[in-house]
């Protein structure tokens, strides 16, 4: 039996930090969003994500769009025109404050869904060796720095612990490391933040293993390691299409009994002219029983052919895709009431190992010792976008790369939290505690069959 993950805070509680802390930001008008049952909730009402991906310049540019106030001011006007309530940002500079941008978004009624990784601070999926080495304290300090930078904003919707790390049949070995990052982020939030903030994974829609991914990130006895939501990038609806033609009707049946909020972290096929017919389907009660909306890809037209606005110098021009998406959002209200959501949450069995899912353990890597101290003491700002890559610089986990001696349970911190990813903010200032302690083809009801194990409620 794998040893228990019980040494996280030997002789100390996982409580408010004494060195670093979540910066107390101004509270906006938008209520925080929580994860409960298989849906998101805000101010007592069900919350549906209606948004766009927002990373002008694309991933290669790796600039922080929330620090360009001139462009953001201009773009927020278009967000409001589109009728969206959420933007997804993939890369930010976690060494800089974002008060002005977050206040502007809040004033416009817009939440932020934020990726916690940056191009130089992320997991390397190439092999077990690179995964083990890249999962280190320097990497996690950057992730925690991003949490520090944004957790104080009430319109911070959620954090993605990873994006398409698994993107094929042959790199599912990355799954336990992704799950470990989710665990670590949730524990940091519990120790250092003052409210629950959902943490989960944005997956590639790999037909051979997408269902296994969904099960894996929701399963297990360790509540801290289970995601607060599951999202995937789905481009299978290519207009002209329908629920049946796209296969979305079968996906609804697949995930009908799934216990976590589910949404599309990217959508919008460009094989043909985008009429955005999927909007009407996505926010219909036929789908909201399982789905909580999604994020259209993407705002600025890039070389890949995706984009709603075309940029020329400092100006932008909405294109036909923008106008059609605006019309689709305008014509499609959210369902009334709870849209078929369940407030109870069930925990499925973990998926078995197969040719397409090369994971045969529930063990996770133990958090690196210095990163354990960061959870206890907090961190200050992150390293920003100019720092050297964390890949080979940090202290890795003491666990073997193959996880044969991995951990199966996290330290019990339930007395400190307000939900699955919450805690109380601390006081104090100073250092960072660097001194280290020592195609869908499964049968309908898959999740429902496996799920009658544990039922719990998040507050």
C-alpha cells in the first residue's frame, strides 16, 4: 500500500501563512462563483459560462493582455457588445498587480478564467523523467504566485491547473502529475485564500481517452486531488450541424451522471463558415443537465484562422464571425431555474488501464519539500514572464518518476476550509519560506454506474 500523504505539515496546521499572503484586493460587484454538485453557482443562482478565449498575439507571443490597458479598455467594449460574462486568459505576468484590469472587467460584468501555467513554467509531458523533473518547487512557486496575484478578486472565476497536457494516446502518463498540481493548488488556496476558488483541468478532446480523463480527475478517495470541474476543448460541431450530427447528444448521455461541473474550455470549428449553431444547443436544457456553457475560440484573429476581430495597428474590426456569434448569444437566453443541475456530487471509480489509458495507479507524486513550505507560509509575487524556465532548475518530488512509492492521501485540512478549495487568509509579510521542510464510444450511464460511492455537498 502506498504511504499516506501525511507529512505535509508536520508539527503545523495548514493555515494562514506567516511569510506571504493573498493580497486583499478591492471587492467588485460580481459575486464569487463556487462549484457545487455538477454545476457552478453565483449569488444562489446557477452560473453558465458564456465567453471567449482572449490571448491577443497567441501563445507564441506570451504577453499579458491584462496589462495592456489601452487595448483592454477597447476590447471590453466588444465583450459587452457580444453579451459574454467570461474571458479565458492563458498567460499572465504573475509578478505584476492587475487591480485596474480586474476592476474594469468587474465593472463590465465579466469574470476571468485563468490558466495557472505559463510557457516557461509548466509540466513537460515528453517522458516520465521530464514530468518528474518539471514538477518541482520552482514551478509550483510560480503557480502559487499566480494564485496570490488573483485570488483576492471576486470576479476570478476559476483556475486551470493545465491545458491539453495530454493530447494523444501515448502521453496519458502525465495524468497523475496534472492531478498533483490540482491538489497542490487547492491546498494552497485553502491555506492562503479567504474563499473557495474552483480548480480543474482543460483537456484536449482525444477520442480514445477523453472519458478516462474525465473519470480520473474526478475519482479517488483524496478530496484534495479531485478536480472542482472538468473542461475540454471541443471542435466537433462544424456548421451546418446539429446535436445528433455533431455527436453532442451522445456526449450529454455520457456525462449526464458525471459529478463535476463540465464545460467547453474552447469551441468553434472553422471547417466551414461558423454560424454558431452550437450556442442554441449548448444553453438548451437538453445540454445544461450536464454542461455549464463554454468559451468560444478565439477573440483576436491569428494565423491559425480563428478570430472574431481583426487587428490593425491599435484598432480592431469585428468580422462576420463576431457578428454571427453576437446574434447567437443574443438569441439564446440561459434556461430558467437550475437547468437540470444536481447539487449532490458523486465520486466515480477510477478508470482501468487500457491501450489508450496508460495509467495503472492512483498514486500521485508527493509535493516537493520546499513547495510544501510554500503552502504553509505562502509566497510573494511570481517570477513573471522574463524568468528562466523552471524545467531543470527546481527541486523535484522525492517520489520516484514511476510513482511506485507515490502518495494516496493528502493532509486533512477540512477544519480550515470553506469548501473544496478554500481557506482563511493570513497575515504577515516577508520571505517565502525557502528553507524546505526535510471519438466518444462509451455506453450511456458510465459515470452513473460508477458513481454511487460517495455523496457530498460543497458549501
